[in-house]
C-alpha cells in the first residue's frame, strides 16, 4: 500500500516566457529581457537566448522512456512553490531489483528534476526508494546523460535509451551500493547520542547541543534520536549504522529546509561519513 500513497503534487502548472516590455512597457537591460511565469507568478528573469523547458515536455519524455524500456514503476511528484519540481519513478520488480532485510525494502529509483526559477538544473539521476522511511536515498553516483539546448527558437530535449543505462546501473552500482547497506547493518550503535553527535561533528548539518551553556541534545538532535529508536523497534533490530544513516536522511527530507540539489549533496555526504565508521 505504501507505493499507492506516494505524494502526488500537481506539477503541470501553467507556465510561459514573456517579455518584460510586454508587461511593463519599459525597456530592460541586456540579459534580463524576459520573465518566466509559473501558475500566474513571476519566478525568474532570463535573457533572450534562454529557452523555457516546460514540465510537460521534460517529465512526459522521461516517462515515455521508462515505458519504452518496459519497466514497471510508480510515480511520486513533488511541486515546491510552483518553482522547482521532481518526479521519482520507483522501479518495482521484486524478482530482480529489490533488496530485503526483514521489513526493510529498497527499490531502485530514477529522479528527474526541473525548475522554473533556475534553482535546479534540468537533470536526472539514479537513487533508491526505501519503504520504511518513504524517502529518496541519493547515494548513487550514476548520472543520466541527456542534454538540453536552451535557445529561443529551438529547445531540444535529448535523452538516452534507458534500457541499457538501467542494466548498467544494476550491474555496476545497484548491487555494489546495496552491499554497503548490508555492511552498515552489521555495525551496532552502542550509544545513540554519541553516534548522532559524532555525525553532526563531521557534517555540520546542525548543532547537537541546545546552546553553549546547555549540552543537552537540541530539538533536531532529539528528533533524529527518536527516529533512530522508532525504526529499530519497527524493524525489530538493535540500532545500527544503516538505521542511523536513515534517521538523518529522514530528517534531511522532512524537517530541514533544503533544495532538492542540497538534499542530494548532503545525503551523499551523510552516507559516506556514516559508512566510514564501518
């Protein structure tokens, strides 16, 4: 049921590029001639050479690739303030692609992202979807190679054939990284507070202590500790590095105010820092 309850924001909001002069009856300086309008809001100012890539073109092309590759998938769609957008295609083929550990299920995921305000590159990458926390794990390094030519008269979207790329990902990376997941499961966390403090010392994601005068765990630190303990109970396991990493990952996606790209970058750093403890 968890795959049928994925976030489904409206990502095909109205969007267009208009000249500033048509809106203001005033000239603008070179390089700032046009605006991008998303859902009746101005979200970006761009040059005459910029080519607007609407979500309909990008995300529908991505879905078409998956259908042509014969992959079974579920979609998760996220819209942030009509400015930045993602579609996650979660690949479900339990005979080949799932990694199970009791109640813990991991599936390969393809994430495509686009933005109208320039905050995100129009791009895509492989990642993972985990049932327990329902978050995307972005520890994958494999990039989907496509190019977009942004020009006023010719906005071409060029994407690869996905079937060979997906097979390559499974052969070279999916199982390599999931072996690291299993490795992290082998290392128990004796003192969860010391673990959280050590990771925060490395990542500087937020402060562990409440203040200079109060060494008790801060509100965010307590949240990570609570997630860690709850997941251990849910999975009927002792706290381990895998659960510890995912506690931070869940906090990163649900509590901290970060862009999609920041989430991906910080997730990889978190993963590497936790894995180094093995």
